[in-house]
C-alpha cells in the first residue's frame, strides 16, 4: 500500500534508491506522485530549445550591448595609465627606485584617459606630507590622443640646492574629479644604498633637444626645423644638459623608422656641469640622405637610458 499523505517515507525513499518520486520537486509538482510524463515534457523542451539554437543561431544582443568591446579588443581598463617619474624628459618604463639628491628638476610623466584639454588638469606636489606647490594648466605639457592625455609636468625646487632627501608625492586631478597619485624617493648617495652605480639618467638631465641644419659656436641650434631634403649636407641635434659630472658621457643614437642605425651612434663627453652639446648625421661618401622618418635619441652611458629625443623627416626633392 502507498503511505497516506503526510506519512514519512522509508529512509531509502529519501536517499533516492527505488523511489518513484525522484525529481518530484520539479516545476511545482511536489505533491504529485508520478510525474514521469512531466519529466518527458521537460526533456522534450530542452531538445527543442537546442534544435532551435542550432537553426536560428545566436540570439540578438540586448539593447546597449553594442557599446561593449568585441572579443580580443582591449578594454579601456587595459590602457596603461598613471604617473611615472624621472629626471629626464623622456618617460621611462617605471619610476626608478631612488633619485639622487641635488637634482634640480623631476618630470612627472602622465597618461590620463578621459581628458579633453591639458588646461583642465590641476594638482599639487608635497614633500614628506607637506604641500610644496600647486600645479595648474600651464604646468602641463603634452598632447591629447583621443581623450588620452600624454605628457609631463615639470616639478622644480628652488636653486641652488635642488631636491633634498625625502618622499615626494604628486596628485593630479582631471576636470571630472578623477584623481591620480604617485610618488618618488630622493636620497643621498643612492649608489651606496643600492650597492651598485646609479644610471647616469638619474644625474644628467637633458632638455631642449632640437633638430636643425646648423649650430653656433656654443652649440646652440640655428633655424630649427623638422623637414629636410635628400641633398641637405647635415642634420644636427642640439641639446641642453645640466647636472652632469664633468667627464661623464652621453650617446646620440640616430634611428631610421624607429630602428637604430648601427653606424650612426656618437658618444659625447660632457666637460662641464651644464651647457650645450650636439651631434650630426649627413651625406656619406657623396651619397644622399635616404627619404623617410628619422629620430635622434640622447642616451646615458653605459646603461642606455633615453634622456631626450627629437624626430624629423627627409623628403625627396620635388
């Protein structure tokens, strides 16, 4: 006999062994004894659904999904953004562990999405928790690439001491209230702390790298321009350096379409703490400059860290 409603089933019924009511709780039929026909309908429904999916294909995306990134396409979060600090005008891959004290200028390199103009940026920098100076629109240099601001803000101290040891923090705020923060550390004699020489990029500072057809007696650029012809004799890069140890060396690497020209790397000895230096590339053995895109990159020696760069083009005579 079947047990009356409300009576407890034997334990083997609760574990599912030999119980005709297995899956009886599907679809709200908890109190029906034999739902075999319903289970058959459920399985039939799954089968029809799978068949329709094969015939019809993928259902249309819900409204608003057209704004989602396609598979494999980088999302906005994948765009590298933030602040990186260096003693050079060229952004490094990351902030160095330590910057040597005495540096007069530190560059806060930034990549900030959602920015329409550099003038909309603001911020400040502090040392050991004490605010030193505010940053305004004129302190930011760079360009906007599809609402991605790429450039730097120059952080300077009062001469002649330069930056002293401490922890320096920089805050940059965009017009919509997004805040970016970063920091760098300045110490005395970092080479003793690290037990290895500090790259020259930490000490020597290079700025105002300029492409030009000639330089004056002091090495300053003359008639700066970025377009040259194949029959021009020479193309110079002139740059201003500071905070250098007399006798230190930098190198100028000339590149063609972003690839280094092995025979066109020039080392320059800096005989003073600051001044102008230059290098040139030109016609070799009566030949002509090849049309294309070029770049001059000033690097520290021996670590090869980029300090500054400038680009130009050579075009065939019309």
